[in-house]
């Protein structure tokens, strides 16, 4: 589309964007496919950022527009079918660009072991495709067309045989036919470039554009671009992919794309070691959903092809030429531990020195509560996840119904409901927020509702109603000051008998002044994910600094210790640290009363607590340790 066409539009509509991650690859692909089905020139402009207009028929242009949830989009159209195109786009927007339904959970059992430890011979995948042996010919355009056709057939097969992740491959298919990069590639070939060189340069530039975006989720989409780049380059050069990984092998990759993760035989592959540190990439999501042992962030360690490698994601270790007997023993032990822990999950977590630690489950859906084994209740009901598939706010009655179902699934044990926790990396479709330069340091959690309290008031009414029927605790997230606590208690109003009230401790300032904040409360719950990233000044969604955001950093543990010693009320932990059995034991040794873990880890956490004398955990050495690595050495069993 020429610049003159971008500037001219006969008809215009305005839309509000509700998608959780904005117009990322999959909804953008749906929009592009729709636009290209009409005889019309369609443009998009992000009215909140001023970016645009861009060609709405180009996936790369739409995706890198980086339109985020809550932004207003201006859609312009001209041509014979302009009106029809705008009407269809408006309909697609009302369906949340196809993202209305929550992401489907796997429809068949995970076929991998589901363990966090693996050993096997390394199959090393180098970044990119070797182009040194390619000889240009007279018909480079024809070669490219043939390669695109071959890649399209492969991706269509992956899409059609994938029960859960077909949308990933639709986005890859859209990249193959994206007219903006294709136009640039055709011009380069006409000017004398070989097909591989033109394709690689253009898609390298496109990947760099994604990596330059300010949204962490969007930045990781660069790996989708590189996946498509390499698929076509392999077709052009006759290179082979790594679909035929030998049984028991550990695949070592620079980054993990969805196509690779989906085509591996999960029952045969030993595991995957990813050099990049990101955890929200499509490939990581697919691999974990298939039960494939996985570790990320191993870095640039040298790994010879065929060498025996092993990793333990629980401890974060990756080794070349490891002690094979020790690792195989660990694998056998982990399998046996899991089986025994599940069998004994309903037993209390009483330590050898006589302390009983409540181990609860983090819940983001009713199914999470149904699937929990041995949980002593729910220490965290994530309401923003529970209703995250909604484009309109749930009514009080709808919230009561969902809370009641969770309580029933947990046999009437206490449930701790966290009020709406949005902002940063957790948008809420029915409460758009203004764009912020530093969203993690902006209006998050309780801060949002000081200006817009009605949604919170409805939720608190639902919590009061359900508290009459079943044991309920309520906690407010992202609290920093005593004034915020007082405001939250005022909003809660008169409470039914038994309704306990607490706050999340996620901000270092809250941890340091906990004695003041906890006055008048029944409990506090430490969110170690946010407490860690704020303490270490490292965005946990940014792969470049994610290794710094380690929950076992002694500075984080010192803050937890300070909270336990000074809160004067019951202290819980509901961050990821509580889901790691060894870390959970350390937290209990520091005096934490309750641990809330993800469902599959609850039996394992309880089992390790039952085997531990907390008085023997070296808490003093841990708190004075040099770094997280030394902490792990001290607590490793």
C-alpha cells in the first residue's frame, strides 16, 4: 500500500481494543486475513500513541503498531468494499478479535513426564541457517515462491494437527504471505540479491522491530518471526529441521518456537534446554502444556553435539558431562516422590519439630480448585484471572456463584480472595487503563480503585455475601501506605462474622513498615514475585534482566524475615517461591505460617515439610548469604 493510500480514507470508524495483550500476532493475523478478503484499502491508527496510519492488510505493520489493551483505534477504508470491510472489522472487534474465549487447556493428557529434571545426549541447534553453500540462479523469485509454498504446507499441517495451539501457526502462515516484507524482498531480488539473502535481511529487520517494542509479550514475538525466517531458509537451502530428534535427547536451542515444541515427540524427547531466559514465549507455553521437561536461561554455555547434558530446573542447574548416576537417581527419586506425595497429600504438613504449616493452593479457575490434591484451602483466588475472559464486568451474583463453586471444590475449606489485581502485566479487559511509561510503577492493584471504586465495591459485596456461607478471607493487593489500608477497610465496611482481612506485601516499603500497615488486620500475604522484582529493580517479564529477579536473593529473604518478625499477625506467602518445595521449607523455617502453591506442587511441598526439622534449616547463614546461588547451596537437600 502506497503512502498516498495510507493517508486517504473515504470512511472511518473508531474501536476500543480489549485484548489482553493488544493486537499481538494471533488477533492481528485474524484482522489481516479479514481485511485482505475485501476489495478495499484499510488503515489502522492508534489514537492513544499517535502511531499510524499503517496498512491493515499487513501482519507486520499491524503487530508492530503495538496497539495495547484499552487503546482507541481509528480504522479507515477506501475502495469498492470499504463499507463492508469496516462493518466486518467492527464485528470482529466486538468478538475481541477472536480472543473472547479463554485459552483452551490441553484436550489430551500431557504425554511427557512432567518432571523438572532430565538427562540425555545433546542435540544442539545453532541460531539461524547456514547459507554459505547456496548458489544463486536465474530465477530467484521462482525459488522463493517454491520455498514459501513448501513452508506453507508444513505450517498448515502443524495447524491442522495441533489440538491446542493452531492459532500460533495461523500467525506464522500470515507472516509467510505478509505483503509489506514480501514487497521489500521482491524489490531486493530484482536489484540482484539472492532469495535467501533478501528473505533473511528483511525478516531480521522485522524481528528487530518486534524486539524494540515496549511490551514484553510483544518483544517475545520476535521469535515467531525468526521461526518463519528459518523455515523458509531451510526450504531454500535444502537444510533439515530438528523434527526427528532421537529418543531421550536433550534439545539445546537458542530460543524455543511453537512449531518445534509442537512437533517434538513429547513421550520420547528427554527435555529441552533454552538459552534465552524468557518464560512467556509460545514455544515454552506449548512445551510445558505437553509435559516436556524444560529449563530456560542456560545462557551461552558451550555444548558439543552428542555430549551428555543434564538439567534440574528446580535448582536452576545445567551441566555438561554430569554425574550420570546421580542425575538418574534424582529422576527416579522425583518420580517416586511425586507418586508418594500425591498418595499422602491429604495428611497435614507437620514438620519433624512439631510445627504444622498450612499448605494452600493458588486458584485462577474453578478447575484449579477441583484438581488440587491435599490443599488446606486456597491462599490466593486470582479474581482478575477468574473473570479474565470477560469483556464486561461480572455482576455481584456471578461473582458469588464462582466463589461458591471454588469453596465447594475445596470442601468448604477457607478461601482467600484477592481483590482485582490489575496493572503492569495484568490487564483487565473490562477496565481499560491509560497507557503508562512505567506500568509496573504506576496504577496497580488497589491504586487503580482509589479513583474508580465501583468495580471494587461490587466485588466486596460479593465477598461479604459468600462469607456468610463459607470461610472467606479477603486481601487487598499492591498496598504501600497505611492510608491505603484505612481506605480499603472503609470500602469493605461491616463484615460478617469470620471474614478475615489482610493485605498483600509486594512493595519493599510495605515490608519495611509492616508493623504499621498490619495494625487491625488478621493476616498479611507476601507476594514474592513482585516483591522480588521491586527489590532487585529487575522486570520479571524482561528476559534480559529476569535472572536478577531471583526470589532467593538474600535481600528478598531479609524483607520476608522482617515481615514475619514484625507483622504481629499471621504471615502467608502466595508467590512462586511457595511452589518450590525447598524454598517453601526455608520460608517455613523463617516463620511463615501459610504457603500457597500452584496445584501440582501442593503434595510435594507438604511431603518435604513432613520430612524436615525446621530448627535445622540454617536461616542465619541464608540471611547473610552472598547471593541466591549460595542460598540454594545452603538449603539444598
